[in-house]
C-alpha cells in the first residue's frame, strides 16, 4: 500500500488561535463537499457541508470556504481548543450526477499546543 | 443508540480464518456504506446498499470479501480466508438516502488484526 498516508500533513496551532485546513479537490463536476473530523480510535465525525451554489457556510466555531475556480476547499476553526486535535478529511461528491460516492482526501492532522 | 453501531470493536484472528463484521445503521437511513481504512490513510470505498436495489460492489478488493444487508437494517461484511493485508479498520456509514447530497454518518469501526 501507499506510504504517503503515514506522513499526513500536520498543522500545529496554539490554543486560542484560529486554524485553517486546506483541501484541493480533484473533480470539477463535484457539487457537494463535506468536512469530517476523526479522533484517534474513532470513526469520522461530520462537521459541516457545503453545496456548490455557495462559497461560504458557517457553523459553530467553523467556517467552510469553497473556491470552485481553483477547486479549493478550506475549513476554518475559530479559537482552536485542545479537543480540536484530530485528523480532518475533506470529501467530495457529484450529487447532481446522481452519485452517492464520496471521494475522501488524504487528511490533515491538527495538533493544538496548549 | 442514535448513531451507527459496529461490532465487534476489535477483532484479532489468525491468517486463513473467516471473519464477520456487523453494522447497525441509524434508524430510517436507507443507504449504507462500508469502507476500509489502513493505518494513517484515508477511506477506501468497499460496497454500498440502497434499499432493495442491487448493491454496488465495485470497491470490494477480492472475491474473499462479501456483504449482505437485510432490507434497510443490519449489514454484515464477511472476509473469507483472511490475509495479513486485510488488517485495517473497517468503517460503516449510513445516510438518509443515496442522492449524494446527504452526509454519511460513521460508526467507530472494527479494528481487524490478522496474525
């Protein structure tokens, strides 16, 4: 199998600072995007989603930005807390084409420094 | 419970044995998915069920892998004649439907270790 996954991109952030996690998606036809958080020993947890007719969506302490021109997605976490430490995955889907499949990115590991 | 439930949470078995993994989706969710996640990697799609439609088995890595689902309830993933390369976390997810613009909700997975 691939070894690239063992070297996940890592983002280290001081507690209280804002975090920005980036994702470059692959398919220009994708029209639905999700961010998941995965803590050690747990399954991926849904954080927030966005459809391609929007370029920004806010949740509680999180904001997702979508730039379809450059196929880029970002997750912003405000006032990062130690409990935010996890691996974050973006996922894309072509719902308009009737597809149910999610394609997941490789993940980014967020480490919060207390 | 309100979430996706998987059992067992951990399974250790010898090479060559068969294993059966179980998934209880969220009540009312018609779509169910199985994924495999190797250590430190992303999710690899295995199989998908939607209601009474024929499942999409396109992600199953070999004919040693099979899955069943009864109606819109429990699903089992079976791996026959296990190999060491099958060691991974097997994750199950469900969603309200399969129209693609619904988030998939995951269980905590079964950690499978083949000795």
